[in-house]
C-alpha cells in the first residue's frame, strides 16, 4: 500500500518524546536559524535546505499555523 503523505504526521514526530502534536512546530533535526548564519556560511546553509515540493508546502503550512496562533 502506497501512502500519499498528506494528512499523516511527520516521520520525525514521536508522541512519547514530543507530546501533543503541534502543526506549527518543525520536528526534524534543528539547524542554525537564518538570522544567525554568517555570510560566509550562507551557501552551505542553503544547500542543506530540503527543496522538495512537500518540504516547501510543510514550511508554508507551519508558517500559517504560527501566524494563526
């Protein structure tokens, strides 16, 4: 059975560790916030970004949920 991924929790989410699900939170491995990236490290930081359509959709969705809170 193939899953679409829509409507599922992120793979990184663990209810025993994270508690109740928060759609405004990123559950992946934390990285340096954009505001703390040095100009000389900007290229490397951009290369580490996940640029798939589902990742971009997830980022927009999290931003929307943060804005709505």
